[in-house]
């Protein structure tokens, strides 16, 4: 997938590290430097950070948290904004994913044994889930030595220990790696993710720019993450307009979050070291940001339908695409959308994007206009048809490669097929509307792509789900 190639091109490896002696208990590496080494002092420090924060009013399930990893003096208060959001939750496993700063790591290292120790006690590794991530051919191994001296995951633990009652961790450090590493991790993390899991991606932002420049750079990348736009994130990093030392972990978290239904990014706090020290010449940027799965309310669904209706009406009457302003942050998150127009129950046009390449509301506008004017199966809509039109919006999930056709759930899954220069897509509701079984669904998606009925047997197949708004 293109996303994985982008991630691979971005990664920069760091300098060599040393060897580990005990893989059963990972001793703290930065207690006394990045955070207090005394138990009571550390506990008081974390609790004080958290006491200054209120929970966000964001509605939905927090899937991923982007958190800084500098010394607590500099970024501890920013980190507290994110961890406050899971206070009182029933999260029992946390995927910790961060960059390797000290070791020339090839691929990824998953810590699979024992526990991580901090002054607040030991945190158990979820050995079964961590081990399930290992894959030699994808360069995902257990290399405990790369954790020596590493701080990016460790500094998250005291906050988790203070907020959560009983939890395990799946620690992952990323180094220089090929696309297969990220493809494997994204697939496996999506599989093991459940309602009591959380991903924490560890990163700082720009390094050593003046205060104003840092804020400008950081605001751009924060906006891209908030929109859950990997494309915009990659563009900013490759152009040098923004920086993140944990770029790859963040994008892995973004992709997993999207596959798990995330549709809303919320910034809890943005700051930099200059806000703490007063030194504004050379600062490091920090953000605490959450990615939520937030179901669309009935009012939001009505608003999305009205956006599509306004776009169609404006184009049919005045031959121009309307300019629509939206305030809802969910509508500004990148979304892959199909807009279907029906007239008296019959298809009148259907056009969409198979990837999330622009904000949801913009995708609705563009595809609504295209569905009423550019579907090659139909002539452009007339003014007389507007009164009889019915609008359906399908918000697509990311595609998942299909390895076994028995996994197709008719009515739940849509299908995308690709073979040579041919490709085709059928939405989940189409199979239900026509009463197709699995085999007929496969045959029909082949025909949609201009392929023989049995072409699915040696073609690339992908499934997806869709939130359907009528």
C-alpha cells in the first residue's frame, strides 16, 4: 500500500546502543534524569500534573494517544493532558510504540518477556500478544539490547501506572525498516485491538528552532494528525515543513486507529520547552493528541446529507460547486466517501473515493457533484429530477487484503478487486439489495471491473466496511 511506502521513506535510524543483561525485568534507564527516581516524589509529581487537567468533552472511544517523551520538567504537563482522558477507564492493555534513539535497529523490536520496572513498581508485558507480533521475514524480532538506555517508552509508564489499575503492555521500538515491517505491524495490531486496548505513540515534534518557528511547524503537523491524514503528515515531513522524531510510530498508530474506526482527532495540549524555561531561542515541541472513534449522531447524519443535497442542487441549477463552511471537526477529518443518488428507488448515479484523500465534507461535495453530473452510466441530472432524488452516503473504512473468501460477510463487507489494469468496487449494501450470496458477490465485482466472472480466483481482493447514511 502507498501509505506503507511513505512510512518507509520517512524513517531515519539513530546511533548504536549496548546490550541487555536481563530480559525478565527491564530496569529503568532514565529514572533520576527524565523523571524522579524516588517513588514518593515521582508519584506526587505525576499526580500534580494530572490535577491541573480536566477531561476533554470529546465523545467516543479513545483508540490512540500521541504523547511526548521528553523529561518531565519539559513535557510532563503536556503528557498529563492525554493521560487524564483515560482516568477511570477499563483499559487493560496498552500498545507502546516509539522510536529507537540509541540503537541502529533494523526493523522493529517487540519486548516479549517479563516486565518493565519504574520506581512505582513493575508493569507486566503481555507476553502472548507481544510474541504474536514477531515475524522474522518482516524484521519484527525480540531484540532486548535495543531497549538499553531508551527513554521513549519508559517515560510513558509512570503516567499509566498512576491512571490505570491493572494493565499489561506490548512494547515496540521501531528502527530502519522496510515496508513489510509496517504492513505486518499494522495488520497484527489491528487484529489484536479490542475495546479495552489503547495505543500510545511516543514522539516529540520540532527540535531547536526559535519559539515562533517551532509553533508554526508544529501546528502544521498537529493539524494533519488531527485530521488523521497520513498523506498530509508525510508531505509535511518530507518537505521539511514539520518534524517529529517519532514520525513512523505516530503514522503506524494513525493507520491502526483508522482501521479500528477512528474518525476524530482531538488536540488536548500543544506547547514547547520555551513555555517552561522561558528560553525561546532553541525549543523542542510537544503535543498531547487523541484519536477517537466517535459515532455520527442523527443530527450529524442529517447535516452530511444536507451538504450532499446542497452540492447537487447548486451544481444542477447553477453549474458550480458550492463553497460550504463546516465547524464540526469530524467533518474535517479525511474520509473515503461514495455518494449514491437514487430516483424513485432506482440508481441515478454513484461516484466516490476509495481512499481518504481529503476532508470528509469536501469528499461528499465533490462526489455528490460527480454523481449527479459525471457518472458515465447516466446523463447529467436535470432540475426536474431534483424533487425526486434520494441521497445515500457511504463512509468507507480502510481496505483490508482478503486472503480467504470465506471471510467475506455479505451485507457487512464491500469488495474491491484489482487485476492488471482492471479494478472495480461494490459497496456492502449492493449485495443485500440484490440478494447475492458470496459467490455471486464475487462474480459481480469481477464484472464491475470488466473481468471474467471467475477472475477473483487469481486477482487481488480487498474487503471494507461502510457507515451508510440515508
